[in-house]
């Protein structure tokens, strides 16, 4: 085994923080890697690991990691010394393994030709992990797996569920899935999806981003669709469900984009922002590639391959603030392709974060605020009325922020339309009859440095 971060500690591998609005740092708590494990080598990438997930059972915490030929389980209750707790061999060598959890079970799929579904019972994991189910009777392969822990439905993306999504049920027996349907979706093969309240947010590759009501899985109802321009790879929703954040793996260099879902009930979704931070040097056509994003509370965790794991404050949903970065793949100083951090899991009760690097294995991290992150909130409490607006828009600030402030009205592309400065008044009214109907943004900054950006819809 190798513990490369110990060797590279002087190069800054143990702890890396980024100066931002409120500074944080990632700290390496523990690491595990085994060079003797099998390698999957498409295009000579030499991949040993793929997806990861986490689960807490009976007061203990576990990481599950996809190996080229195995599903690997680690007890990380003591994160400094991850302990290999289970190693289950599949039927094939594969680059892709993905996982989700439900009722103390881990559900594992792969893109291997005939591996099907594996279910692992973690109820007695401190003593033993039991593979309770392994069969390809329902399906042979899936690219990714989505699990609705409220309904107990499994959604299978890609693989045998091309041109739609395959739906299974484990609500009655978590160790015995039953087939519900293979629902037809628009677009090409579905790569990944996110589910909340029986609504599927579908990353459909080159076809873009689709949202379906799946209350009746036999008749999915398309709520909205947007063509995103790249290969829509993965997405996650903020806690309020008002915005989605998606990655596009192909072509390289596309940012994480933000989808406004606030008018979803009217069948409207739209791009409301984008962000991309780079930490290596471009090498020809190679550049940063956001891969998988997940959200805990108001922090978005972005697994960005060779740049490692990035954390963003999304308290202001359309203005993410970079908090910290941890490089799981410090070998590369320039972008060279598909190496580095595949995925992460930020929801363990301890607050520790699981990250898996395709070549360097498992890292257990903590995200710790520094002194500067304890400062009072820099977000401005702002009211806009009415919104949507026709001719007159009133901007209202808290009285204590009204000594000196400024506002700007812009298009979604950043074009400045109007701006103004005010003193000793808590509100102002803008006249907007000459502005065409559409989406705009109000940017406001107070004299104390607090700021906010809010969407305005002109009818």
C-alpha cells in the first residue's frame, strides 16, 4: 500500500485552503490505496477506482469504493486509519461502479456487461457485511443508479435502460428488488439522474437536462427540458429545491452551470449562472473537468478530476463562493485528461467527507472553517416587489444598510442596462417600461460590503 500524501506533505497535500468570502480548509484525516489491486485501462488511463458512497450504521461510519474488479468497504469510524472491512469480487473488469444506500443497504451497479445488481446488508457491518443479492435477471448493466429513499424506488440510468429509465422497487423488501417498468424518456441514453418528491432531474447526455414527474412511473410527465450544449453528466438540487447544479463532462472545460427551477410549475427552467475554478495548467485541449457535484446544506462539493475536490458556499444560489480545494491527484501539474477525483460523499454524521481518486484511492477529509470564516454574514437581505414585474420595480433594503448603497440591472450575459447610487433611503423604485420582457438580474451592494444578486422577470 502507498500513503503518498505523507510523502508529499511538504508540497501541501495535507491541507489546502483558498482565500474566499469566508475561508475554509480541507484537512486530510486518512487515506487508503493498494497498488496491487487490478487495473482497468481504457485508453491507458490505468484506473483502479471509480465511484464512492458512504453510510452510517450502529454508530459507525463506512465508505464504499468501486474497484476495477471489486466492491470495497472501509470502516472509517477512526478516519486516520481506514480499515478494509469487505472486498467483494464482481464478474468483470470495469471502469464504472456506482452506489446508493437505503435501509442499511448498499446498492451497487456497474457498466460491466452482465454484472447486474448487488445488494449488501450493512446492519452488522462491524462483524460482517453480507451480499444478500446478486443477479442480472432484471438487468445486466447500468451506468449509474438513483435511489429515492422516501418511496424505496430504484432508478437505473444507462446500460440496459437506454432511451429511458428502468424502475425497481425495494420498499417492501430491501434485499429483493421487484421490476416496476422501463419508462420511455425523450432524448438519448440517460447518463445520471437526481430524484426528489417523485420528480426526476435527468442528465441526458448530449440531449440536455430533462425534468419528469414520476408519480406514475408507467406514464412519466415531462415538466421541462433545456438543451445545455455539452454532455449533461450529473446534477444535484440545493436544499430548497429552487436551483439545480449540473456538470457537463464533454467537452473539457465546461463550467458547472446553475438551473433556476423556480418557475418549474409553469414548465420553465433556465440557466441562471455558471462557475469554474482551475488549479492546473492547460495542456493543449485538456483543461478542468467538473465530474460529480453533491450538496450538503449550503455547501456544494465538486469532484473535478485532476483538480481534486472543491467546496463552494451556495448560500446565494446564483453566486457560488469558492471555500476550499483539496488535490487528491498532486502528481499532475498540467491537465492531461481523465485522472483524479471521481466522486465524493459529504453526508456522514461526523461531518467527514469521502473522496475517491481513480488512481490514488480513498481519502477521508474534513472541511474546517478558519477564523475569517467566523465573520458575520456578508449576504444582504433584499426585497423586490413585484416580481415578476411589468413597469415599476421597488428595491427595499433593511434600514440599517441604507446609509450608502448601489444597484445595477444587468442581462443574464452581464450587459449593464441601468445603475444607481443612493444615500439614507431604504428603498427605490425603478421604471422599466422600455425593457423587453425576459430575465434580468439586480445586483445590490451596501456600504458595509454586503451584497446580493436576485433574478427579475419582466412580463
